[in-house]
């Protein structure tokens, strides 16, 4: 692995090359980013060794594509047009259906591997990159059979370097289920933040009353709108479905309050306490 | 401070006496709890020195009342009936209006101080008690002027021992604002957990896809229904108001998705990102 090209130098891609460079100091990391500040920060902090433009993918052994999912869908075919015969291109976006469809018929489809590492923090940009972000986390690989066998092996060795567990899934299932366990959480958190900010606009010191419970529940409302707007756009129909079910459950809870049916409210919470066992092992 | 009586040996009260005993080893901590397992666990772990029943409050210098808020409202007048002349009774419940009203006319009202330490974890019971839970956290004191001046001083010295910042508020404002910054978070979290569990009931390994973002957003869904049902009951009208605003915001977000108005969706998220600055300093 002589040259790794990272397109989009942020939390996810940045954390990946940080681990890879530590394990493979001989590898040259070349960063591509449309934001010159990100390039400069990444060079200054030695997150990348060199900067480049899209044409550097011609020299890449591995390309990691880590940009907003609408930009990925446009750029992936261009990258596949340019690469060497044995190059591996990995994208790490949070939606998988549109991007897999975009390159379905591409003559170099076999050079591409669709991945979604389930890891992150609420921070973004090259300065958010940290070591060991992916250790013990799940990485979902979609349509693995469409990637050349040797390049599957190469990708798996990279993911093993990062310490990830692998799961295989088709892009449709991925997008459907991830809407529940990730996209909906982001909306619930953003709207909780919005509701409280709107209400308490004129009483700023009310937030002194907020504890770690509130902080935990609105943590995702710090996430980047640049990343999340295209995710919601691409996964619109699944996301709407999850939102409808969530709103239905909230309305039902409100109804129980109005009816003074506190036994039912107790049971709702008791049943949902099962989340304790379900989430055992997730940070 | 010779005798501290703790009524309700759980996360909050247990963590309080754990810190107090460390600072004042000469103080005897007497535990009262209707659950004999809690008593036994607390004696075994030396969280309390002795067990007792309600009548031990007759010997108390300080009583800490830390039980579900419906039980507090019933028990506080009985405690005030029994105590010594210079005893201080503190309750630490998450609602303040009903309990302040319940003892408004009590002849020993001046022995009582209404507090709400904004601290906690999603765990409960005596084994959840930890040191330094309250350090740097906010403690809201309601109707302080109704407590005898000497007992205010005693209470403030205890809260200083625990490392808390004090804020003063009337019970009505407390219940109204805490509905936004705490009670609503719990409902949003419980209903998020419910929505995902219901959907993924038959696909248990889907939870492998859940990351730390989901875990953070549903953390409060692990909370105790015994504690939370009476909180929602006592603060019903405020909670319903917050829920209505939250549901309205979620419906509006869904509408924007349906209309493909992704510019507005971007702006919703961008505006809510302010939560970063607002929450600076909260764990």
C-alpha cells in the first residue's frame, strides 16, 4: 500500500488514515478536499503527507471517499474512470442504495467496495480525527460480491487494521434499518434541541437546569448539516416511515397522559427498559 | 451533624450520603427503605450504618427524602410531624409544585427545604450510588424563604460539601422549565427506544448496526419507571405542553422532507447546532 488517497478530510476519513499511517508509516497519505482550510490543517497536523486534486487517484492503491453522500454519488463514477487496474475504492457514506446504483453498470465496478463504518462523534472536520475511532465498531459492507475478490481481501485487511467487526448486507436493507438505528436518532435529537431552544430563547440561564441526561439526548443535534441534509434526502422514504412511527408513539404517550392512564405509561417505560440488554456492549 | 436519616436508598440519596460519610465519618447514616433488599445491600456495602423505620426521624439532625415524588408528597407531612425542633428535612425530587403545596400550611414548614439536584445516571438502586455525583452540578432550591434561616445555612453547607452550584426558583417556574430540559428528553428517549424495538423485534442482530449516537440518544430509556411515572403524573400539564411542541416540530420536519425542501432542512439543523455553545460545560 504505497499511496492512499483520502477524498474528504474529516472525522471519518481523517480517523481512518490516522490509524493506517500509524500502522504503515511507509504509506503516503494524499489528501483531497475542496476546503483549503481542511487541507492546511491536515498538512499542519501531519494527518496527510501531501495534498492533491482528483487526478491523484490515478496513482492511488487505495482511495477512501468520505464526503457528503450526494457528492459521493457524483464523484465515485469519475474516480472509477481514472484509477489504476488494481486500485481499491472504498466509500464510507451513511446511505448505500443510491451510490451502489450509480456505479452498477460502471466498467470498473469491481474496483469499488461499499462500506458504512458505524462510528463517529458529533464533531467534524480534520481536527475531529482521532485514533482508534473504529476499534470494536461494526462496519457494514454492501454488495460485497460485486467487488473483485483480491480487492475484498485488501479492504478486509484495512478494516482489520482498524479493528472493525464486519457485517454484510444488501444496500436496500442497510438503508431501511439504518434509518431506525441512526437517522431517526438524529432527527429526534435535532428537534428536541429545537423545541427547547425555541421555548427558552429569552431565558438563557434556564440551561443551567439542564443535566447530563439532556446533554446526552441532544448530543446528535451538534452534527453537521452538510453531512446530514444529503443523507435525509437520499434516504427520504425510509426516514419518513421511521418519523411517522415515532410521532405515532409520541402521540399515543401524550394521549395516555391526557387520559391519566399512568399504569399504561408505567408499562410503556418498563417494556422499553429492555433497551438496556439490547444495547449491552455499545458505548 | 450526628444522625442523618436517608429515606429511599437509591442513586440520588445513596450518592449524597456516600459523599457526606466520607467528609464526616463521625456522622451515623440511618437508612429507611421499603425494599428489604435495598436495606441489606446498603448495610453490606456500608453505604448506611444502621437501618430504621419512619420513627427514626425523631432522632435525626438531617433527613434526606429521596423516594418517588408521589410517595414524597404523602410522607413529607408525616416526617414533619415527628421531627425534632431543629431538624432539617430536604427532599430531592424532580417536581416541586405538589410537594411544596402539600406542606404549605404545616406548622413545621420552616424545617423543610425543597431541592432538586440536577444530577444522575440512568441506573437506580443503592448499588448505583457513587461518590462525587453532584460535584459541579446545579441544585435548584425552591421557596427558600419558607425555610428557617439557620436550616438554610445547614442545607447550604451540605450542598457545599457535595460541590453543588445553587440556583433559586419558585416551584411553578421549576416545574415548567424542567419539563423542557429534563422530562421531555426522557419521553423522547423512551419513545425512540420503543419505535426501534417494535420495528426490529424480529431482527435482533439489527442492533449490531446501532452506534454510539443511538446509544446516547436512548440512554434515558433505561431510567426507572417507578421514579418517572409519578413525575409525569405530577407535572402532567407542563409535560403535555412540551410534548405538543416537540410533536409539532417533528411533523414540520417530516413535511419539509415530503416537500423536498432540503434547504429548509439544512437551516433547521444549522440553527439547532447552537446547542453546542448552549451546552458548553455540561457533561
